[in-house]
């Protein structure tokens, strides 16, 4: 596991604590070094502080994803706003923890990320809609829809349960991981998804089921 944090006390505490949990930890204190280490692909997960000298955590994450590095990344930040969390998750983070954090919760999130690594979910084809989470793509009538990884994940969950109501908690757990983000993040991403589907000519595919969740209504071809 790679820990990238500019606070020596935090690095030392995570080395001790995570080591006691049976995790091997490499810790560095700046953005450029963290990026170089993470680009090797040698780590199962990266714990990445947002505020770093040399290169911010957001930029490190952005460059990793642009370079095809899909190692799970858990962001650490002193900012707890929903927009800050949404920005980090939209860049490709797999979780977001606000400082000061509970070590028990941090370990639980890390173990959840490690469990989630595995074969990519299967592609779903429903009429004119295709969602391929493995490739990170979606299309309507053969035309690609530009979606973020999280938007693709939300659409895939809804598509695999086409015609069923999916609760916010179910979407949050499936796409972000249990406890990884605030429930309101789901509303934000469903809004993003609806606008992009409408712009692609797909119309209003996602319905809000008041007090319960969301449903994708589309009859398979």
C-alpha cells in the first residue's frame, strides 16, 4: 500500500497502524514522488492526501487515471463539502475520507477497496443502450456518451436492474463503496447522468421513485 501525505505524524501513524493490520506500507511526503511511485502499478491501493507539496492530490489522481493506472485511490482531505467530495470522486477516486478521520473507518474502507478488486462487471445491452463498465464506456444508438467512471457505474447498476427501483444506499455501496461518500453524492451524479443521456438523444431514461430511489425504464431489444 502506498501512503502519500505531507504530514510526518500522519505517515508515521499510518505506517504503524496499517502495519499492525497486516498491510505493507510505503509512505512518501510529496505529490511528484507519490505520482512516480503510484505509476509503477506495484500497489494494491493508494492513500492520497489532497493538499501536497509539488503536485496536489487531485492532479496526482488525474494523471494516474489519464495514464491508465486503475489502482484504487482513497483521498484524504480536511475539506468535507459535498462539492469537494464529488470533484475527487469524479476524477476517479474510489473513496474520500475527511480529516481528522477514524482509523477504524479508514481500515474498513481500505479493506472494502481491496475486496472490490476483481473481474470487471459484464457489459449490458438494453435496446439502443450499451454500458460497458470494463471499458468505462456507454453508448446510445451506437454513439458514445462521454461519462465519468462514476456516472458509468451508476448507469450500469441501474441498467442491470432495469425496471426495478434501486435505492440511494444501494447505488452508493455499489459505485463508491460503503461509507465512502455522502448519500447526496448519488443525487448529484444522477443529475449529471440524466443531462448527458438527454443530450445523447436518450430522453428521460432514469425516473425518480419518490422516497425510494431511482429506476431505469427501457425495454430490451
